[in-house]
């Protein structure tokens, strides 16, 4: 999980630095093979502030439950 979130954080920086190289269609190609990874990425992008993420904690847990049933 740590490696996945690290990658998603770095990928978001690449998207911001090089929007011509990493448009939305590339995002779906890179992250779309695992729907929960794409959903988690979109969650992080839309909840950049810690307070927002905390307020939507259950949404993130639901995304993770789709892949990790024991959560």
C-alpha cells in the first residue's frame, strides 16, 4: 500500500509538471487496469487537504475495500 500511494503521489506531480505528456487519457492507461488504484488516485486528487481527506475517510476505505476485503 505504501508503494502504491508513493507512486500515486509522484504521478500527480508528473501530471502537474508535464500536462502535455500526462493528459487524462494517459492517466487511464497507466492507472485504469486496476479500478481501485484509479479511484484512489482520484480520491487523493480531489482531497488534497488533510481536513478534506479526514472528512471523506469512509470514501477512501470503501475504495480500499474493493481490493482488500479485510479492511
